[in-house]
C-alpha cells in the first residue's frame, strides 16, 4: 500500500483513539462515520492486531492501540507541526491555532488581545474552546492551553498571561437583608453559598481562604451549584447567596451597589494564569505571534494596571 495511505490510516486511528468516539473523530476528519470505521477495520486486518475495543457506548484503544497512540502519535504531531511551520515561511503568517481556556480568561484576556492580532494578520485562524477541565492539550489536539501556573506540567513551555488575582466573597444587599453578614469562616456554615462543581473529580470546590498565616478550605453548601463563574455571579445578583469569585469579575457590580464584599481579610490573591504549549513541538509563526500577543507585560512605573484581567486558581481551572 502507498505510504501516504499508511499515514492517512494512522491519522484516522489517532483521531478515534484520542476522541474515544467514531462520531467525533469523523466530524473532526470530515469523513463519514461508516467510512472511518471501514478504514480502521481494514487497518486492523492488515496488521493482524486489534487496535480498538468497541462497545455500543464507547471506544477505547487496546494494549496494542495504546502503544501505537503513545509512540506514533507524538511523532506524527511533530511532523505535522514542522510541515505547518515550513508552509508559513513566507511574508504573511498563516495557519490555525487552537486554544483551550476557561471562559473568564477568554473574555478578559485572550479575546481583547487576539482581536487586534487577527485584524493585522487575516490569514491566521484561531479556534478557542471554553473548558474548565485540566485538558491534555497534546491528546486533545490543542496548540495552547491557558490554566493556573502551578497546574502546568513541567515539560511544557509556560508563559504568564496575567498578574496575580484578588478573590472576592460577595452577595447582594437583598441577601443580607435576610441573612447576617459573615465575619469568620465558621459563619459560612450557616450561609447560603453558591457552589462550584469541579469537572475533573466531580466534587464541590472548597473555598480556599487565607488570613495572614492561616489557610483553610471552607466546605460550603447552598441551594444552587454551577460549573462556571459567570452563572455564580448571576445567582449572587439574584440574591441566592454568597459567591467566591475573581474580584475583577464583580468589581463593576460592587461599584454600582448591586453586590457587597464581605470577609475581605480572608480573601487571598492567587497567582496568575499562564499559557502553555509542548516544548517538543516546533512553533509556527502563527503560534509565536499568538503567544506574544497573549504574554503578560508588567505595567511600567507609574502606569495603572490594566483592569478586566484574568487571575485565578482552582476556582477557575478546577482540578
């Protein structure tokens, strides 16, 4: 069989193995599900090995398939990245850069900085996926991830995209008309707290509070649970309870009197977000330009910090 067909079949296998789904892989490759299934069965027949275990509900690599995924997958990624970089050795940078980030980062940091870049370089395409999981960007086919700095793997190149973030605990005046104002972490046990569901482990986020050298995790509860910070703020505005969220997100509402900060002495500042990408992957010009556009630059002496930035920890990235 021709070598290009071998590579095409390998790419089809990698798509299915990484997506764990023929439907999603077919959509990604732009082929029909039946054609993709036929390609994989023919490949297994030629090799004399089963590469995928199929059930009515799921698809997973066999031991042989997992070995192929781990050994061949990274090499094909490198080849694809190098070919993409060679194609971009021209005056006008081009190509697609896929980014996974949390929604707050997209709205407050990524998009404001990317929009001018995209207007300047019309041949650069950007695909942004909002996700709260700790995504494996290599396995999921992303070029860049944006997460909290201490959650970036050591084999990744990490670039800061924002300054540290101050957290805030807020509720509406209407809520405090019905409930006492909390002063200590112990008071939170009698409050209605708007909680966050962690996507990776499925538990509820324990509020990470800090006062001087005192650090504790407050396991709070309430009527409503969300998996995104914007919904938590909306619930707080509706008077449904206390929310523990990035201060930048609620500062306008506080200024307008729609929300009130409490327990400010217990609300810590967390390190900022970082973008990261594989150190072994050859960087294209498009990727380099995106990285530079997103890079955090410390304000010059006497210059006011830029507001509306993204700074958070588990409350956003959710391990």
